[in-house]
């Protein structure tokens, strides 16, 4: 039996374009920053995104994909990176609903 770690899911036969784009963004970001995979893991960890080196390596080679929680954290990380590069304010999305 094959088990996936908490941070990864086995790659489905039909890959989601959004997940593939997220993994491509991760690889592009890492290479643009001149980071090794282990340096990228440290940078992500410092930004609050919990990723292991094994997971990152497996995502980049297409063996596994990030689980939903990690994919959302990566997406938020890339939104913050984009906002920083454009000088836009970096606000975290609110999970609270406005009262009427």
C-alpha cells in the first residue's frame, strides 16, 4: 500500500491546471531567487509555510501534489510576493464576516 505524507497527496491521473500552475510558480520563484530547494524550504518556513524538502522535491518532479491546506498557504505566499513586488499593501484575507 502507498501512503502519502501529511503535506502531499499522490498525483492524480488528471492533474488540476491550478495545482500545476502553483507548482510551476513555486519552481519559477525558487529559480528566480537563486535558491536551492533546501534554501526555498527555509524561506517558505520563515514566511509561515510549512514545507519539507522531500515534499518540495516530489512536487517539482511531479510525483506528488501539495494537499489543499498547503496549496492555499503557497497561493497566499505568492499573492504576498506579488504585492510586495508591485508595492501594493499586503493584507491578509479576513475570515470574519461583517455584521449587518
